[in-house]
């Protein structure tokens, strides 16, 4: 495992960032990201901690949006039902994020890219890494068929109709 400038293994920073994202510690994730970018200056560790920071930002944003959309909170009976519905939505999103974080944590501990969907590409773009699209099939080639006008200037006929 690669060690950084301060003798700490680089996957530790990424794993710590993912754990902080799971605990929804956005400020600590931001501080860790800043430390990795400024002090360690390692591209791989920076991309992984950036993904963790984006996850914590995403979860904070989801929580804020769901709280804003829950306008029926103050109504006695409807408020409880809407709170249950919005809590269920937040729970499903949190479960999906937890699954992505666990998969990302396993990948990071193996020294690979965390590979969190969408956020991985966003972190790569922040570092100027753009994936090239590779096409495995060649485009279909059409034979050179030039339009041939009739010699006598008559209009071409439909091939389904017999000639006169």
C-alpha cells in the first residue's frame, strides 16, 4: 500500500472519508478533503475523498429537500402520515447510499477506485480526467452508390411498377 507524505497509508484517507460520509459528517469530510488535496497532493486519494464528500453533500441535500417538501408537518393527522412517507423515502435513499458506501469501502481498501455511480465521474472531472468513449464496432460502410439520372431526361419510375 502506498504511503503518503506523513507516513499514513493513502487508502486510510479514503476509507475515513467514506465512514464520515456514512455518519453524515459533511464538515469533517470537507476538512479531510482539504487536507488530502493540500497536504498529501495525491490524485487517487483526493478523488476518493472527494467522492466521499460528494456523498455527504448529497445526503445533506436530500434531507433538506425532503424537509422543505414536507409542508403538512403541522397538520395533526395528515402531518403524521406525511412524516411517515417522507421518512420512508429518506430511509430508502439512505439504504441505497449505504450499499454504495460499503461497496466503495471494499474497493478502496483493495486500492481501487471507489466507483460510486455519478460521483466517481464528477470527481474525475474535477481532476481533469475525462473518459474516452471507445467504440468496438466500426460504423457500417455503405457501397458507393451515386444517383444515376435517366439518360433521356425522363423521371425515374417506381421499381414496383413495370416499365412501359
